[in-house]
C-alpha cells in the first residue's frame, strides 16, 4: 500500500499516544481527581502513588543522590585589547611643519626609531641658546680656575698685609719684654746712669742705621728709576720692574722707620738725662714702656684687620666665581636636556620624532607638509604606538556565575581570525562593579602575543576554567521535569513519589548540577519521571 488517506495517517500517528494513555490509565489507579483538566502549579506537596505493576510496566528506576567532583567551565564572549599601559600616543614636542613621515600604520618599530622629521623655528632657537650657554659655561670655568689660583697663591695686598702683621707681632713681643724688665728694675731701684748710656748708645746705633737706610734708599731709587726707563723702552721685563719697585718701597719704609728710630732715640736720651737728674726716671721708664707696648698691640690688631680685609676680598671674588659657574652650568645642563628631548635638532631646526617604545603603529594622523603643535587648532597627535607582545582580553561574566570566578583562574581564548589556535592565560583583574544595564562584570586576562596574531578589537570566545574537584550534587537529565518556569524531580518517600522544585546549574555529560532543592542521600526517580509528570498533571 503506497498511499494513505488522511484519516489513515492520523490513526497511524495517534496510535502510540493512545497506547501511552491506556498504560497510564491502567498503572495509575489511585489518581486523586480525573475530572481536573487544568494543570496545577508545581509544589513540594504534589505526590503520585504507583502500583507495583505500574512501576514494572513503566520501568521506574530510583537512585540515591550523591556528590561528585565537577569541572565547570564558563563560556563567555570577549574582546582583544592592546593594554593602555603599553600604548603611547605620540605628539610633537614643539610646533613645526612635517618635513617627512617615515612610518605607516602596521609598521613594526623599535625604541628610538625615527617616525617623522619636523622643521621647527623653536628647535633652531633652542639650538642657538644651547650654544650660547655652552660658551658662557666655558668662560665661567676659566674665571673660577683663575680665582682659585689667586686664592691659593694670594695677592700682593695679602702678602704685604701678612708681612706687616708678622712685624707687628714681633714688635709687640719685644715691647712686652721691655715692659716686664722695666717693672723689675723699678721694683729693685736698678735705674742708674746705665740707662742714660744705653739711650745714648741706642741713639748712635739709630743714626748709623739711618745712614745705612739712606744709602739703601738712594740705591733702590736709582735702580727703580733706571728699570722703569728700561721697561718703557721694552728692554726690562715687568717682573724685574715689580721686584725693583718692591725693593724701593721697602727701602723707603726702612728709611722712614730709621728716621723715626733716631727721633725716638734722641728723645729717649733727653728723657733719660732729665729722669736721672730728677729721680723720676723710674716712673717715666715704666710709662714709656707701657705706652710702647700699647702702641705695638694696637699696630698688631690693625695689621690683623688689614690681613682679614685683603683675604676677604679675594675670598669674595672666589665665591662670586663659584656662583657664576653654577648658574652657567645649570643653564647649560637645561639646554642639553632640552636638546636631548628634542632628539638633538640640527642647526637648521630640524628634529626627529622617535618611537619611545618598540611596537606597532596603530594610528597615523600626519602627512608631509602639515603643521603640528600641541594646540587644538592643528593636529597634536601624530601617531599611536602599541606594544602587542602582550594583550588583554576583556570578557563579561554574568551575575549568576560571579561566585565561581576568581582572580588567577585559567582561561582559553579562541578567535575567529586565528582558526585552530588556542591562547592561554589567567584572570588578572576582576572589575569591582557590575554594569547596571547588562548585569555583568568585566574580567580581564593577559595573553602572550609574541607572534602578534591577536589584533586590537578582535572578538574572542573565552572559556574560564574553574578549579577542579569541587564536590557538587549532580543528577541525570532524565530525572528532570520541566514545568512552566521551574524544574522539578520526583523524590521517593514512603511508597510515594513527591514532586520537588530544584535549582539547576550547568549541564555536562548527560547530567545537571543541582544548586538547591536536594540533599545528599535522598532518593529520586531517574527513569520514568516523564510518566510521573503526566500523571501528576492529569494528562
């Protein structure tokens, strides 16, 4: 029989269904209400009783609920991103006109590689300023070296002041010694004609010294006049002239000192005679020695002040030279640093824009002839450069799976653009907030991309591998009844089968994870639950 009428087809298709209802009618003899045609909502109190013959006919099987270690994987979609901390937006350091562009999108560049060449007036100005600062630094160094030598060797003023101080110290020493001796003689009454004789001898000696000083002075003056004339003629050197002048000045000072000594010696002779005749010599001698000592002390202090002043002058010169050198050095260093940042521009003001990192040019915004700077009027961003050796993959994990995901979980990445290739990594970051619209949380993994196959913006399938060995309740899929908006199983209790709503998790290998509604050790129907469901619903 090749053809069937429509009625015959309906009978053929309906026969299994009719047989099923006949079996159900025979098996379930204890239905509570056959008249109810409308399905009841599932509840934990729904129960079904089945006769032994019915259990055998429907092959109902019961198993004990157990736990097993379940490997759960979460599969989500994500996107490949170049890490922001490995992405550089390159802008011009100075305003200028693009002279040449040496890189294009997709080029792999290395650190320091020239990407473009700019022609800048500001760069030329910086080059000129740097050259001027270097010249000022060299000049300041020379001045500092000269001031150091002068401070170490001293000036003629310092030398003269030091000599004067030494003489004043010697004079004060002998004046003090003389004063002490006068005091001793005064106490023992030792003043006789001997002081008069000594004063007269001192006068004779002073006159002799004056005569010699006068002779030395005349000779020094003649020598100085002669060498000054020779110096004017270019025959004598300056050092010889200065030496002769110094000798002349010293002889002049000696002459004046000798004259003063003669004068003082003459006065001393007269004073000695008067003192001897008036018996007031003792007091006069003491007063004279005291005055001489005080005068010598005053001269010593004056010489010390003169030396300090002359030393302070050259010290001030040295400190000023040091300050000038530091200022020049600071200016030169700033210029060097500026030129380094500009890529050492040439004298004509051209400088190179170089790559700060190694990577791939992902964007280019300039062309030869353009004017660029850091304002909003002209292009300020010239290139975008990214290091693709490592990439981020960001994926959205929904709220229901959040508790299972942790930092450090392994991930497998698949992208359509690289078929057959699996990329592995681990979750490095989990966002602290859920997106209010999608109710999902962003997780980020870092993937090695040394080969550069993963590109920014690629879509990816992400599998998050959860930790293995987590014990969870699992049941066969055949034990589950899907009823409207919930899932249920039949639990064997006291000869009846009680319908219970359960919460299900991921499914794998013909089983489903139960996250709520069942406990370990309970017995559930694993085969024949479909028939129990029909019976409970009144079908």
